[in-house]
C-alpha cells in the first residue's frame, strides 16, 4: 500500500484545490416593484422594498 514519505503542507494541498476553483456570477432577479436587477433575497437599493414591504425609506427627489 502506498504511504506518503513526508507530510503534505496545508498550503500545498489548498493550492492544488484552488487551481480548479471558479467564482460564478451572482444570480440576479428583477425587483417586482421597480424592475431593476438585484441579487435575490436582498433589499432593493433602488426602491428600498423587500417582499412587498418598505424596509429602507428613500428620500423623495424634488
């Protein structure tokens, strides 16, 4: 049975794993209120609504 002669360091094994890691694009959905693209399950930064409720009051522009 094959046994490693020396210990493999954490950085060596982590770098081998990191070589195949790829960050995916975030899933974007349309805000049901203002139709802007936002991350899912987040408060809309444009209108301040989440799940039909006003979470962050926005200042009205004059």
